C-alpha cells in the first residue's frame, strides 16, 4: 500500500501512464468523470483527444493500435456511448489490433435492475472482443490493467473492454499503481519443428508465403524479407496488410483480399506448399474459403501463429507452429529449389496489375494514382474505409518499408477519416492521405471537428460519384437496371470542410489534380479535395454499364 489516498479514476490514469500510454480518444460522459478529472493533470504525458462520436473515437483507437503497436485507448460512457463504439471494437478484432476500451458503468448498487443506460458488457461484447471485464473493487484496478495491457498485445492482438462502475471510480484507495508493463517475449518455434518446416519448403515445386498481422517489428520484417529474397519465394500479403512487406522487393507479388487479382488466386490454388505466417484465414484472404479445401487443404500448409486458437481453426495444417512472427523470422534459414520461374511470373503479373484503361468521366483515378505514386513521400500513411474506391489505395500503390496502410479488414465504412486523424496524432510530421467515397466520408465527417481541435488535419480525397458504389455494383450484377436505395444526394463538401477550418476545393478535371494536391500539401490546416468521379468508373476494368449489360445478357440467356 501507499501512504497516498486517491480515487479510482486517478489510479487508473497513473497505471496507464506507467504502462506507456500516451494518447487516448474519447467522448465524455458523466459515468467516468473521475477519469476525465485525472486526465486533466496528464497533458503532455497522456493526452485525451476529444472526438465527436464514439464510433469515430473507437476507430481512432483501433487505428492507433494498428499503427503504433501500442494499445489504442478509447474512453466512452455507458449504454449508447459504448454501443456507438462497438464498430471500432469489431474492427480491431478483425484487424488483430491492440485496443482497450474504457466504458462507464452504473454504480455497483444499481447493477441488474436495468438502470439508466445499464448494459451487461460481458454479454454484449463477449464474442466481439478478446476479453471483457468489469472492475467492481477499486484496489483491483492495477491487477486488471496489467492483464488488459498484456491481453491486448499478446498472442493474437485484439481489443479489451473494461467496464468501470461510477462508484468504483470515485472510491478512495491506497493501492500502489503499476510501475511499467510486463516484459513478455514472443513464443519461439521448437527447433525440430522449424527444421521440418524448412524441409517441407525445400521439397516444394511451387512454394508460396502468405503473411499478415500488425505486430511485426522492424527487425522481424527485415529478417522475413531477407529470407524470402534469399529463398526466391513469392510473398503474398493477407487482406490489407501489404504495407508490412516492401512492395518493391522482387519477391512481393500482391495482396489476397477483396477484388483478388487472378494471379493471386492461381498462386494460392496452385501452390503445393504454403507457409502462412501470422495470419488468420479470413474469408477475403481465401476468396470465400474456396482456394483451400476446408478442413484439409490439398496444399501442404505450414501455419505459424502466436495464438494456439488460430492454428487449425479453419484449416488442418500439415505442420502448425505456435510462434510469434518476429521470433519465427529470426530462425528462418534460406531454402532453394527450382521455382525461380514461378516467382518471376507472379511478380510480372503483380507489376502488370498497375496498368488499367483510361477511366470514363472528368477525373481519371488511374492517372491520379500514378501521379501520387510518384510524388508522395516514402513514409506516407494512407487510410481508407470501405467501398469500391478502396481499390485505388489498396491495389494501385506500392508500399515501401516506411509507408503504412490503415484499412479495415472488417470492411467498415467510415474508418478512413478517423484512422487518418489518429495517424496525424501519432505522427504529426508525416503526410497522411485519407481516401474516402462520398458515402464513406459521410459516416464520420463530423470528425473533421476532432482533427481541427487536435491540430491533426490530414489530406482527405473524397471520390464523389454520387452512389454507394459497392452496393450498386452488386445490385447491377444481381438485379440489373433496377436501382433502389443506392443513389446519394450529397452536401457541398467544400463548404462543409471549410466550416471546420480545412483548405478545400473541388477537382473536376484530371489535369487540375497535381496543382490542387500541391496546395493541399502546403496547407497548414489540412485539406479536403472533392474529386468528381463518374458513376460509370465503378471499377478500374469494368464500367457500370458493362456490368448492367452483362447481367441483362446473362438473364436473357437463361431458359
């Protein structure tokens, strides 16, 4: 015990500072006023970023965790506040990103009565978060915080939800705060299993490496890349994790995700040995679980993951190794075989994927993406939410070793702008560009106010085509020429952005973009550029009309 009494809110904040937390994102609520009061005295050590909606705050925390590797912190009030924040919890879980959500709770004397805004957090978030708990005794705060921090980071990283009853936060305690985080090393592969894995790869004719996850260290990534290049094995990123491997490397051949390139499907399907490092086998990375047979793949599968719960969850591996990605990469030894042509063909197909026809409409995103590839700095951070527009940051950029992509595996609309703000909070001197569709942007456009107040203003590109593009694409393919619920009437985005203090302008012609973007870069208050995109330019290689006509022809051809 200490000789200093303080309340639970103060003890919680002391523990967070000791654990290394530096930023938190939230919307205030009366249920955790004691925490807000404690944060009053931590400016410059633990800063509270005031957000406009709990969903935006949770997205920021999820993105911060994914970007920095330190748990992103989200503070919200009970009931409506935390249910708003649930989208960020789900996103962090599917992204395997470390995050801790602190939510106010009714007093312990009122629990179980359906008191005002009361929720059973274990029931609501039990399947959505990695761990959910409630702190009823103030003296247990350090214990719970130590466990939460470790849980968010270890094994498969993910979100933790901690409910904080109001009377617990105001109760006095002399319990000592934490002095720092636990030092926990990654599990390392057993030497015999490691030798078996390398032997399987050496015997392959068409080996392939799949990787994912955000918990790579710089050293781990360098070890992994050096091994892959020495072994000349093609490397494929899991859905939206292509920034974790240098895309300029001759062994990098693309991403397995939404809109999967034909050569990636063929690589996964035709490989005889697959080394899967640090990824969960999600629907998008497996093309709806069709590229590998469930539960026993035709390919020999070596699955490496820090969590025992991921190995064998969907696919029975030929060999499973419970090991962290960095510890595993450190023990890799080069293997050689007659697969050079296999790797070269895959790389050539990846590079050919940057070529696309001119796009219909006033602004051609093929040309815009090419210009940005040549002009953005090597440490750029790109973000996006969900929609057909994401093909541009996800498929038409090459990410070097210093670049980052923050994009949700959950396919959550509205993630891009909060993620960009979180990136500017974490790295105020780096160029952060958010790609957003007009529908996607309006999911969280109020967070421009957060950016303005926090001095964390990114550059936002709104690709305005006046429709919910992804749903329209599915609609035209399934119910051609029957448009229903997918056409948008939009506000004046330039006026809206300017009201939040951003530089803003509309780009109505491709040739006008370079100068407009240079003005955006020069702005000291961030920028919003509205790009006028034709609804016809729904995908890089098929127009909306082509989709509709193909679907109509298919329906006519059926008896």
